[in-house]
C-alpha cells in the first residue's frame, strides 16, 4: 500500500478545540496505521483573527495528547512553508492561471457588488489590477451537478445553481480558506482529507477548483459534528471546549485521547478503554458514524477515573512534587492507594491527598457533630487508648475500632461519622482503619486531640 499523507490544518485563533483534537487524532491514527505521514499546516490567511501564542498552544496541547507530526512549522519538511501567510506567491501563480482560463474573474472594490461581472475577461482588466484593489471570484458553472465521493457518506451531489460564486482571493491579497486549502493539499501531496462535517457544504467549491486546475481529487471523509447533550453543536458558548482547559482541570491526556476518539467512532469489538497504539491498530473509517456525537462530561469523568485507578505510583510522586505537596514516603504509598480509588480527576486526587497532610477545615455544622456528647466519648476513648494500637496492622486498627463500639455501645454511623469527621474532615469517605494507617499514629492522635473539648 502507498504511504498515505494526511494533514491537520487549524487556524491560530485560540486554543485547540475538542473537535480539533478529534480531527487530529483520526488523521494521526489513519496515517500511522498505514505507515503514512501527517502534516501540520497553519491556516492563518485571516490575519484579523490571529491570536498571539495560539500556534504554540496548539502544538503543546497536541504534544500532550501524543499527536506528533512528520512535517510542520515546528519540524520542517520538504513541502513548506507550513504557514499559509508565507505561501502567497504560490497562491498567486494558481489564481492567475484560473483567471487566464476564464474559470475566475475580477471584481474591483469600488464597483457595485450587485452587478454581474461573470463575463469579464482577465485580459481586459490586467492594467487596472496594478493600482486598484480587487477580489478574485471563482466562476461556478450553471445547470450542472457537482458530485464527489465521501469515504463515509458515499456519492454526494450538489446542484451548481444553488451555489454563489465564492471569493477565492481577498482584497488584501490573501486567499480564502476554499482556495488556499485546495492549493496546499495538492502542493503537499495530501492523499486523504479527513475533516469536520461543517466543511461538507464547501466541498463542491473545492471539487471545482481541483477540476479547473487539472488535479486529482484526494479522498474525502467528513466527520460528524460534536454535540452538547441537548443536541446543539458543541461550542464555547455552552461551556469549556478547549483541550488545554480539560488538561488543567485534571483530566489525563490518555483518558482524553480515549474519550475523544470514541466521539463518532468505535473499534470493531466495541471496547471502550484502549491506548493510542490500540486505537491506531483498530482504526478504520468504516467504523465512523454519520450522525452527530454527543459530548458526555460524566462519561469523560468516569473514563478519567478508570485511568487514574491504573496510574503508576511514580506518576503520582511527580504529580505531588509539581504541586509542592510533601508527604513522607511510607505514608505516600498508602495514601496513593486510597486517593486513586476516590478520584475522577487529578485535581480531586490533589485535594484528597491534601487531607492527609494539611490541617482540617471544619464547617459550622461539623462542630454540632464533633461537640456532641456521644462524639466526645468516642474521642476521649481513642485519646486514652490509642497508644496500644499497632499502626502497621490494619487488622489491629480495625480491632481497636470494634473495641470502641463494644465498650461505649455506640454502633454504625453514630461511631463512624464523628470519628471519620475528626480525622478525615468528612463524615463519609475511606474506611477508618485505612485513614488511620495513612495518617500514622502521631497525626491521628493529634487530630483527635484537636477535637476534644475537655481533655
């Protein structure tokens, strides 16, 4: 099989969108499965929307999600430059060819845009173009069916009479998306165009450009939209859609990759948890769905929790160091086993870890529980007898808890809620023996002493 060439071509207008990540992932998985190459191209022809630092953020977010490129502005390649704003001479050559072949025409800025200039010939306006601003429009044929094959949707036809002549070169000399992406895909030898469904209505224009310029079409695949739970299009107006935001919120890159790849695609065996390599091995366009894919935040949280439970201990240590949280090594191993079972995000994991290190912050309602007569009896018993407990043995700690219950005749939540609140800061949480083991004798004793009203 020939080496496939695909591209991911974002605009530098902000952060990497979740939909952009999915497009990049599908392109990456497809080309790697077939030993092809993936190219990063920055579509910055709309200079008014360009955001400083956006390209760096895009590349960093993609790197964190293990999407790397064989060619691009940051790695180079034989088909550069990879910023469209640096390819104006290339576009100039091709739009002049369209003008010469009467497949495009000129409209000057000072002319009435409502008049029909389709019959204008390039040769008649060459001289005016030297000192007057103009746009170039593509000539759409009339009374024709424009057809192309989509790898996901099959044969698609458009009535040319429903299309307006689009601008392909703006008055500032920059190409529009329609023109630049076709020229670049041809020049960069792109074999497969895998992009969002929102570009499907524009595809007839692209097909015409390929035809007018005498080029072979790449294979098109238009991915389904990403939707909110109410089936509206996923957008920043409805909440976070930036990949960087989810990484900052404590979602693991591996979980985000796994989750996003399932938005509109599934492996043949319907497995839900898989690595990037497993995705590449199983990826095929036939398994992409045509309908929109709903972004389910709760499912993402669940999936992230699955990955946290599989987290390597060394990753946890690095994570603690990153957040300047210092824990005794012996305690860390125990705490790690507790918090990874209780956390769905890294931020939750951090907060859970802090409980075992920082002073507890009780709310007003907590003191009603802590200061009750029954609770104070429990705390006094623990304070008076804790010296006899072997904190290296969960069995011994559990035996001590049972001893409290039998001696004071306090059972169930009347025992567990106040005791857990006193040493953990919450009435519900891990089993009390595990909390005490993680805290160790001195910290457990200290926390009990702090809630005793009259020692």
